[in-house]
């Protein structure tokens, strides 16, 4: 039992409820939607870290370690949030921008989850 893993569990609960609160405050705002997605993703990553630290066997720890390979999705979401927040939404009207932001992160995440190599 790792008592420090409970910090990750509390971060999971905090991120989940914060994302839920932000989304329901104004569910039509694109900024609120993206911040809620970021909160849910970070909360999921905190939960995978908690489970990784609490496991007792190698196979379960390896499963949770592989699921934490979704972390490359965080930087493009933060970039997307910053573009919305600064009012640079004309950049987001081009669909090529989404390809440049999200496709490399998705490829890295799929690579991290499906192969035996760890990032």
C-alpha cells in the first residue's frame, strides 16, 4: 500500500467534479467544453496513476501503465483552449489546424497503448 497514491485519487475526484461543474455552468460555451474535456482527461490520468500505484501484480500494473499512455493528448487540448481563450478562433476554422494539433498526439497515444514500448 502506497499512502502517497491517495493524492492521485483525490486529484481524480477534484478534476472530475471540477470538469463537471465547469461544463454544467455553461454547456454551450466552446471554452467550457474544452476545459471540461481537459479536466476529465487529467482526472483519468490521475486515476490510472492511483491504480498503478495500488496494484500488487505485474500484469495489472502493466495495464494501468499502458492506459496512462494517453498523456500526449493533453498538450493539443491546452493549445486548443489557449486559442479559444485568446480569441484566435479564425485559426480553428481551418480543419487542417485540427489535423496538425491532434493527429500527432493520437498517433503517439495509439503507439504507446498498443505496443510494448513505453513512452
